[in-house]
C-alpha cells in the first residue's frame, strides 16, 4: 500500500535542482542586493486571482520540515536563516525557499551574460568598422593629394611653356629691331663720311694757289656734290623703339585652375563594408542585410548580390541573384529556412560600378519543430518532452513555452519560458494538478522559428504512450498510442520475427528477479491500477473495480521505470494514465 505521508507531500519534487548554502557569507550576498518582487519575476496586480496565479510557492511556516530550510522574505527583502533566527517575525509575510531565489539569480545572471556577449559582439563589429573608416580616410586623402599635386604640376608646366613662348617672341622682335637699326646706322655713317670728304675738298680748293687746277677740281667736286645732294638720305628711324603690346591668352590656364578648385569628375565608388548579421534579423523565408559605406565618393545606388551556401543545392539555387537598392540595407525574401546565404554589395554612380565588398554569410530562421506527441511522458511534477527539429542544418538551441490553462478571464497564461535547450528533448517542471499547453521554438543566429503545434500536458499523474518498437508481433498499438490490440490467429506460436526489444508476457503474475509470489486472484479484474512510488521504491497493483489491493513490490530504483502490458487472447487493452491517484490507494 502507498503510505505517502503529509511530510513527504511537503517535500520539494525530485525534479528540482536545489543548492544549499552553508556559510553566512553566502547568505549575506542576498542582504547586500535584496531581491524584490520585480526581481523575482512577480508582477503586482489589482486582481486577487491574478496575484495568486503569479505568486511563487510560499513556505508554510507552521510545518516543521520547512523550518529547517533557509528562506527569503520578499516583503522585507532579507534572507531568513533556518537556525539561529526566529521565523515568527515573518509569519505573515510572503517567503520562498532560498534555493528558488538562487535559481532566479542564476537565471538573471545568465541572461545578463548573454546580453553582455551580444554587446561585446556589437562592439567588436563597430571596432572593425572604425578600422575600415581609418583605412578609407587614408586612402581618400592619398587620392586627393595625388589629384592636387597632379593639377598643380600641370598648371605650372603650362605656365612655364607659355612664359617660354612669350619670351621667344620678344627675343625675335628685339633681334629684328637691332638689325634694322644697325643697317640704318651703317648707311648714315657712309653718308656722313662722304659729307666730310666733300667739305675737306672744298676747303682745300679755297686755299689753293693754282687757280686752274682749283677750277678743275671744283668742277669735279661740284658734280660729286650734286650727285650726293640728289641722293635721298632717310634720317627717320627704320624701326620703333617700343615693343608691340602683347595680349597673353590665359583661358586654358584659367580652366586648369578651375579644375583644381572644383570637385573632380566622379570616379567609380570604392567598395562598401558588409555588416555582420544582427540577432533576430531573419525569419524562416527572409533576412535583413545591412552594410556601411564610409567613403566620400558619390553613390547613386547599390547592387546587392546573394546566393545560397550549400553543396546540395541545385544549379539554379547556386546562381547569384542581384537586387538594386537605394539604402544601405535590404530585406531579402523568398529564401529557404535555416539556410546560409552569401551576400556582397557594389556601389555605383554615373562613373560606373565600384568594386565588390567582402562576402558575409547570413542565415535564415529555422523551421518550427514538430512535437512527438506519443513520446511525451509526464507526472505530477514534471514532463519529458521530445520533438523533431525538421531542419536540415543544425540549430543553436530551442525554447519551450509553457502555458497553464485556467478558468479565469485571462485564458492561457505563459508561466514559464525555458531557453537554451541544446537537444530535441527537455525535462520541464510542472505544478501538480494542472493542465498545460506546451509549444517549442527553434533558435539560431538569424532568429527564432514559429511556435510548434501545441500539445496538452496533464500534471495529475504519470502520463506516457506505448512504444511500438517493443511490441510483440501479434500485438499492434493503435493510433492513440494507448490501446493494444491482439488479432485472432489459429497458431499462437507464429513464425513472425521478433523485434530486438520485444517482450513475451504472462497475465496475473508478479515476477521480480526470476521469482513470483504465490498469489491467488479470486476475482479476475477488468481494470488493473498501478501505483508507483519512485522515492519509496514501491510498486503496487489494485483491482480498481472492487478497490482491492493485489500486490506490492519493494525495491530501490536507480534508473527509469518502464511499464509493460500484454495480451495473450484476441481483444484490446486500453491504458489510462495521467489520472489522479484514487483515495483508496492512499494509506
């Protein structure tokens, strides 16, 4: 018989993980930073019913077993030692086990660590972007410096050429003037010599004594004088002394100067910088892609390219797709779920298309998991839930959301969200005597999937389904997973192959370690009740029709306990589980 006592009922479920603090230093940690209702996830509400639903299980100060456990007073925000401090001061306050506060503190710490890791990732990404900015500024400065130097060099070269041309023209004009003046000076000197010769001849004639010879010489001299006077002597300058005013055309030089001061003709822009994927930026069929452009180059639009990263994709899926984008972000749709895609981008303007950025890998959110309804097992305090991922690529983790069904106006209330589940199964703690709805989401870097189809879980008793892999060849498990059917056959000992884990069974035998007790059952039961007390190590059988105890095994369980059922005659056997333990089974 089940001799479950009130003291055992008050003990915490065996599925909870408790950590005890033995030193005063550990206890004082909660005094330095008190945990109030908002820190414990409890929300104040004006409705009495809502307050009762959100309140954590409190400690009954009247029970002797709870007095030996360290607790925490939410009203006073102080820990209460089980030994050495009177708990009567907090008898009317709301208190919870200190281990629950520890678990809540650990959860908050893990959440803060996750936030810190995300912040570190963002800072590292921003730091890499700053490095790219420094490099881009250096490159732009070097390019502008080269442009200015080339422009000024071209201007100085043009000015030097123009100076050489003007100076050459002035030198040629000077040479022509000097040559003309020299010829005129030579002619003037010849005429002057002739005049001097005639004057001297005339003076000699006037002083001569021989008149006859003087007259002859005078006649000849007269003829020479007449001839000289007939000669046209030009006493005007053959060339002007001043130089011709020259107008220098500086129009091309002005164009060069304007080209230096004005914005140079646009060049194809440099490569943008792809940003890393932000958390929760994707759905199952879309992803938001972002990039940055740190250059001062003129950009009119961007070309975003992407293709799927997989060795199993078809040739069409391996081709790159292109989108024209005006902004530095784009939401790409019509993608495969839980798949990796490569993205790269090019900037373009009227000068052309710039170089491509480095490629970045983004991932879409996964598909919703599929809960294995037949493999869900539950008891009063916990439920073991399994599901299928449904995704080709692995996911990072899973999140289970648990809703407790109530009769109030609020309907379904999410009482717990379990995050960071690494595998496709989870042991979820429950409150006894309630009906729950459970759904699961898959998480990866891109985001979370949609919720799975919810399943109903009862915490009124142990709940399980039958395993078809262990069934005898003559037995079949129906669709509900709780009914065994035995088909009519002429030869019970058929030649059908047994599965590896199959059982052969007997009725009305209590077999343990090869031994069975000598028990006579006078009233064949139509319904047999099984009661397992795992902690006490007892397994009891009852005839539920007449509320009769049949037999009880006593053992020390160290592993999972698996029930087995059998039929040796044609018919059906239906298993009812998850029911509340009847009162006649409680001693």
